[in-house]
């Protein structure tokens, strides 16, 4: 007899496998398009935060922390999108 706990575990494993299959099915063009969207959002948000930081409080600059932290993620996304690093498995 299968318990409810085992059923939930099996459902989670099935969802994980489905996500992995969907990720593997993405074409390089789709990965690059998703990266360009991510990069455009990064530029828009960091640009608006920089404008806000520079107009409101020039003595205390904090926007560079946002740009660097998020920039690492954008760079990793770009490296993955263009095949410079492989998938995590």
C-alpha cells in the first residue's frame, strides 16, 4: 500500500524530471533570447536605480552593489546561454 507521503514524493520527482526535460529541450536560440530579455531588464532596472541614487543621495552611493550582485547572475546566464559553461547536473 502506498502512503500519502510516498505519493507526494513521487509527484515531486515527476515534476522535477519534467522541468529537467523542458530545460534540455530549449534551443540555443531560445536560451539566447531569454538572456537578452534578462539583460534588457537588468539595464532598465539598474539604470533607473542609478538615476534615483544619484538624484536623491549623491553622498551615499549604493547602486553599485545592486549592479555587481545582479551582474554576476546576468554574466552567468550569458555564459550558459552562449554555451561557455555547461548545464548543472
